C-alpha cells in the first residue's frame, strides 16, 4: 500500500475556470499561464485540459519543448525570455515566443542568425521586476522593428497590485504609464493577470494572461473562489494513520507547541512539509476530517501532522482528511499559514501521487 496522501487533479474544474476567464474578456485572446509545472498541478494533463487556450506561457525551456513535442501548436511564450544567444536556435526550432525585457537581449537578437522570432516586449511600468524602463522603451521598440530576426512584436506589462483593493493608486499609475507609451502604437498589447482580468476590464486589451484563477483559487483577499464562480482543481487529501487520547497537560509533536488543556483525542495524518504542506501552518489551521471541520494541533513535521478529533463524529483509523481543495478553500489554509495559495500549490512535492480526474 502506498502512503495514503494524494492530490486529486480535477480537469473538468480547469475547463470550467478557463471558460470563466473567457467570459470576463470575451474579445481578448487567452494565454494560459502554466509555469512551475502548471502551478504544481502537472504540466501535460493541465495543458490537455486547457487545449482551447489561444497560447501558453511558462518559463522553463524544457517544459516548453515538451509541450511542442506533445503536439500543441499554439504560441508558447517563455516569460523570462532567453538567457544566451545559443538558446535562440531552440526558440526558432520549436517556434517559441520570448519575453524581451532588457537591452542585452536586444543585442543578442541583433547579432542572431535566427529568423521569424515572435517576441513580447515587456515594459517596466512600476513593478520593477522585469521590463524596459519607459525611457528605454520607444528607442528599443524602434530598433527591434528593424531586425530581421523578429517577425512579430506584442507589447506587455505586469501589475504589482491588481489584487490589492487597498492600493488602487499604483495600479492606476502602471496602467496610465502603459497606455501613454502604447495607445498610439499598432502592436497588440497584453497586461492582465487573473486579478486584473476579474477586477479591471480596461486592462483586457488583446491578450489576457490568467494563472491562479485557472486553478480555482482567488487572487483577492476579500473574495473567495466560490464567490468568483471558480472551482478548485487540486484537492490534497490523506488519511488518519494513528489515534491518541491525550490527558490534560500532554503536548503534541516537535517542540511541544500544543498542550492539551483538557482530555483531547488527536489523529496523526500522513502529510508533512516534505509533501508540500507548509511547516509554518500554526495550531488552528483548518482541515476536514471525514468532511467535518477540524484543526491542526502543534508543529507540522516532515511527514506527518496532528489534528483535533475531539468533536469529530466516527473519527477512526483511515478516516479521510482533506488538507485543501474541495470543501476547504486553499485560501483559508494559506491565510492561516501566512502565505498565499500560489505558494502552497507550487510547493506540492513530487512524492505526492497525482490522481488525474478526466474531463
Ligand atoms: C508575466 C505574468 N503574467 C501573468 C501571470 C499570472 O498571474 P496570476 O496567477 O496572478 O493570474 C504571471 C504570474 O505570476 C506572470 O508572471
């Protein structure tokens, strides 16, 4: 018998969430973000469920090549572009598109023998991560339009705060900056991540770039995935593998962080930080045991964690436990652990078996 932990991947939820993204921006093309092994969900079956997307984006070259080799014909964008001139041959061979975000890449393109490359020229409108400065942008665009290596240019930027309802100001500044630089230009444009897709229709432009919403999680602190009509794709579950009856004053786990203040029935679950569950999730982080809400007790260890069974009806050895997903929004777990759903999804360990539920 394998360890009982598993991640169910519901491909019909992916299809549903893709349709939700389309409904928000019916006139835009949709580029599905499937970097980091499709946010931890597994690349190829995720791509298969999202096969109606107009393009894919990721940043791992080997994953992009494996998508091409699997037969996907839509544009595949590498979000950090290329790092060396040598890589450009692979971009040409596999017809991959590249984000161009600094002038060293422009120099590589100008000396390259490759032809017919499609690029997304990224402007740093205020996030200060990747992108040309607004001052560099016009000249660089002019240079790029003269290069034989380039067939097609799309203009893009990325928002730092589209998810943050308390900070509309920096979002507006970024949008204004991008519009000021690009509205007079003829190239297609791309700005919107999930938060912007759902909250700011004025950002939809030619290409939307949904990531987290496809996986059924909310990018917003003030709105749940359910309220946004998104369905969770990944459900992480396991079983109770041991039960203990604690006397008042007994402690649980490394560091004895939880001390029972009354007789307490606890269950040990086969799930720990080596599976991707966050070690910093404190006592009281929610879990479901046999579909009833309960909570983590004490410190998460590498392979196990403890849950409170005191008020759980019929809790016994092998009772099913949901760590997140259907019935328990991942955002709740992330919030309790002081992180975001993105990090929990991406951190799912390769040792956790994925059970893919077809469309
Ligand atoms: C350039 C770019 N576009 C779009 C996305 C998708 O963002 P989200 O998952 O918030 O929709 C990301 C993800 O970080 C990104 O880096």
